[in-house]
C-alpha cells in the first residue's frame, strides 16, 4: 500500500481511556528510479566481501535482517490502572473500563515488539534516522512502547509510535482509501514469511495450540496432526485439556481469556484445586481479536467472528508449524545461535523489575 499524502489521526470520545493522543504520519510513493536505487543498496548489504570489510566480520555469515519477540502487556496495563485508580471513586473503580486491562497477556509473546527489538542490530544504520510504527489491536501497547526498558543502547525507543487498528481504519476512511481495491504486494522479507501457527496467536487458545504443535515435534521428532490440539480452541472462558505426548506423558493445560476468568484461575491454582503444566492467559475476552483497539461495531461483539477467521487462515496455510518457518530457522542458525541463549535472552526478553509502577517510590 502506498500513500502519497499526509495522513492525520482523528480521535473521538469512544476511545479506551488508556488511549494516548494521536499525531500524524506521512508516506511517499517511490519513483521507479528511487526504487531501483533502494534495491541496489539492499543487494549491496548482502555482498559477503563488503560485509566482511565494513564490519570486520571475516568468515562470518552476512546479517541483513533479523527478527524476534518480547512480552510485557500486563505490567503496562496494571501501571495505567494504578495511576488512574486514585482519581476514581470506589463506585467508579468497579465499572471503569481501564479496570479490565484490555490488553493481550501471554508471557511468551508480544506482537508489538516481534521485530523492532532486533531490527536495530542492522549494521551501519543510524537508529536516530529510523521511525518505527506498530499497528496493534491493543491500546496498552501505546504506553508499553514508552517504557524505559524498551530502548536501544543509544537510548532511542525500539518502537516510536503505536497505532491501533481502529485508528488505521479512521485514517484510511479520512483519506478515502479503500484497501479492498488496492493491488496486492508481497511483504518484505523476513516479515512476509509466516505460518498458520503464527496467525492464531491472535485468538484465545492460539498460543497454546501453536506451542503444543512444536513441543510435540521437539520431543518426539515427528509432526503431530495440525489439528490435534483443537480442544483448546473456542470462546470458552476457561478451557482445560490433557494431551498425551510420547516421551513427556500427559500434559495438562488450561486456557483462559478475560481478567475476571484469570483471577478465578489464579485463585484455584493458589488453593491447590487445579494443577497444570502449561497455562495460556489473554486479558481480552477472545484474545487479541477482541482487543481494546479493534474497530467497533455498535451492539456487536466480534471477537469470536474474528477469531474464527484466524483459525480458517491457519487451516488453509501451506505451513502450519512455527518451527518450520525458514526465516526463523535462519535467524537462530546465523544470528541468535540457540533458543534461550545469551543473545536471544538479551534481545527477546524484558525485565518487569526494570521500571517502577506509578505508585512505587
């Protein structure tokens, strides 16, 4: 999609209270000559001799792009709520939307930072000349990108601006752009390479389903049937299942969405009433598909409908296993070296103790 005019963000009274003030972005369509120059520069990045001479990396594989992931939405949402709570009466606190922390909560994945944390490793690029925009279904990502731990070694934010999907819809409508009639163009590598397992991260049960597919393979060396773990799918508020994986035995799992259900689950675990090996929690009912930043249709709850679309995309995907993503394989082979290794730990994890809550001294 190419937009040649300046786009201004609009706001209305229906935004979630954690929504931050909008701004503006501008984009430009490259001429054929300019596009050819960009392609030539990118091709030069992949030249082994130039790479070795420029970065003193003789004998090292060429590094052009890399990507990864992170996590932190719950802490961000809690920080917003703690800051807002003292300004509300006890009655208002019980019903205020911010109480429900409309964010994704999955402690092993955060789509907002899946690329930005590593892309600044690109050699010879001045980070201050980069402006990174993430488009998310989650309102809390706006505050999250400004956390002190979300900066590179030069002090620049990994993500400069977060726009919600609802804001992007407004922008497109304001500029009278109809995405349905625009020509399809491929994504840049490596972001264009995805799997069905990645798509369903946006639906409740999707993280669990995708992780179990890869866990089965990593333990047994064999691929399971892609739909072997479908018991964790659907809009049930608290789902439980037991799966038998050869070499690991019975694996007990639970999936919840919505913070009210999360509270019940945590209480049951604390009391010893339930016991699980793996738990997935998403704060928004239905998962990210029902995120607080998603487009609103009056009188309609679309999380289930949107989630079903994600599952249908997974069903028709050519590759349905995360561990079969060739770009991710190359990332670990050539750059991160090993899951949970020193480099991946540094780039893909956050420190929840690296910053203070607003009510902490």
